[in-house]
């Protein structure tokens, strides 16, 4: 009898473990809205709101910061842009966008009583857009942060280090997740962790038994880098656990997803920030502390092809991948509010989709709290083209090679096309400009194969 009870107990343990391990994302059964988000939604957006007091320049004729907020109108515009889900700031670098009970003093000064994030979530649900959360995890380096002004000894370049600012972020993530029903987070600002503040020095000494070296070299340098890497990974895991505990099933990703900057050389746009935000750590370790993987597409014709495949491999083919496509011409825009033309957007979006990732269109509201109408028009036109192809995208996986059959007449027509020769001849391939606009114009109008 005792043996049978033991066998039954072991069987129950085995079944429970199997259900845990093989449930999507490994920790809880996903809800219906999370399943829809992961399997049926491809047209996303990150609507950013890094609006600080310094953005107000009345001498230039600008209206006061966030003085023209109209949440219902904003959400209707997003619906016109054919957007299915959107990440929005629960906290921006200028302050909190929601009514925090823990830290009401750190709410964005221009919002008054408005629960900007809460109203945005409510209005999105009214029109069928799935609201998600965006939280930048570092604004200590910003002189607009009232937190650092209140606690100047917290002023560090990272939130991953041992200073109390780390607890502040964990507390607001727990509060946001508990209060608002959102299926996913996109977290930003995880910097490369190489801190030597007093908090980190004390923690390093406690864990290693000796002082943190001031100028490490040789074995000391290796030990310090390994310690920094462990501390960074511990913080990433702690962030994920806080969110999962507050609302089981909520999915979490970090910008750059801890991946190394493929194809970007030192000194080129995006390398330094990608290296910092990835932390320079092992990509697989970073991927393990995320539920889906995401990366900013910051230019270069091949990046929309390379990164989705890299992230799919990093996630073992089982994790959702997402690429952020900018509405701006980054980095040539110089921070201006320009808008890419529709062919340019489509060239990047279709490359991302074809290589197995969802699209996250990045935009930033104006300092007065309004959106650019031309952005709505261009993104809407591009996303309508994506929508036409979605019946073939659900549960689809990219393949390594594809063969296209064509008749001799079609082949002859194709060979006479100068654009086709320009693209297909290896000797001429290097002549294609690196501008995404050149790629879009080179492929537009080519005969169908």
C-alpha cells in the first residue's frame, strides 16, 4: 500500500512538472487575450511619451507640455492607423503617467489629476486595441527626474546596481501590473552594468570577501566582469518574477533582448546603445529571463532580415519575436519628427514579417500630447497592406529557401527589367545604396515572378 501511494505521489509530481514546463512561457497558462496577442496580432506600436519639462519652450511659440491631451481622440487615431496592440508609457522619463499610491509625488507634473495610462487602457479596450505597458527602467541620468533630486546619492548610470533606485522600479512595476490588466510589457533602458558606486562596492566585498579593484586587470578584471554579469542577470530575473507574481501570465521583454549588436561596428549608429542595453552579456542567458524577444530596427537594409532570425534562434524557435520599426528616419533625422514614406515603411515591415517577427511601429507624441496626422496616414496605409496577408501569417514559420516557378515568357520579361538585373546580378549587388528608400524604389514595380 505504501509503495502504491509513493508511486502515485511521484506520478502526480511528474505530471505537475510536465504541465509547468510545457505550458506556454513555462510559468502559467496564458489567457485568451494573451493567446490572441501572441498568435493573431502582427501590427503593433510603441507610443512613446518622454516629455520632460525641458520640452516646453514658450519663447518658440510652443504650447505648454501635455496641454492638448485628448485620450479618446488619440486612441481613435491609432485605430485609423490599423494598429492592433500598443505599448504606452505607464512611466516616462519625465515622471509617472498613472496615479500612483506609492509615489504620488513622482507623477508627471503636467498631468494634474489625469490618470493618463489608465484612461488610455480603457479607451483602447473600447475600440478593440489591446493595451500593453511600456516602462523605461532608467532616467537617473536625466536631470528631469525628481527622484534623483530627492535622493542624489542614487544618481547612477544603471538601475541594475545595488542602489535603492532598484527597489523603486520594482515597486512601481508591481503596482502597475496589479492595477491594470495588460497582457505584456516592453521594458527599456537596461544598460550595461559596470557600476562601482558605494552600494555595489559593499555588495561585491560581501560576496567575494575583498574590495572591488579600482583598476582591474588580468584575473581581477575577469572576476569583476563575471560579478557584474551575475548581478545584471539577477536583476533581470527579479523584474520578471515581480511582474509574474503580481499578475500571472503577463509577458515581459526587454529592448534589444540582451542580444549582441550584429552587423553594427563601433562608432556606427546603434552600436554603443545596443551594446549597453544588451549589457554585453551572454545572449542566451538574457533570453532566458524574457517571455518574448524584441529589438530595435535602427537602419540598414539587412537588419530587418538578420535580427528576426537571430532572435528566433535565440529563443529556440518557441518564443515570440518582435522588431521595432521607426516612423522616423533614424539616425539621419537628428531627432526631428519626420515621417517615412509608405514604400519605405513597407520595405522594412515586410522584411520583418517575412523573417518571422511581429512589427512594433515606434512613434513619439509631440510635447503637447498630440500625434502627427501624417504618421497616422502613412502607417495606416502600410498596415493595411500587411493586414491583407495575415491569413497566411498566422502560425507560419519562415523557411530558409524558396523556389519560384515561372514560364519562359515571364523569365524573359524579368530579364529585360533593369531593376531585376540590378538586384539579381552578384557583381552589381554592391551598387545598391544602403538607404532603405533605395531598396524600396528598386523593388517597386518589378514584374511578378
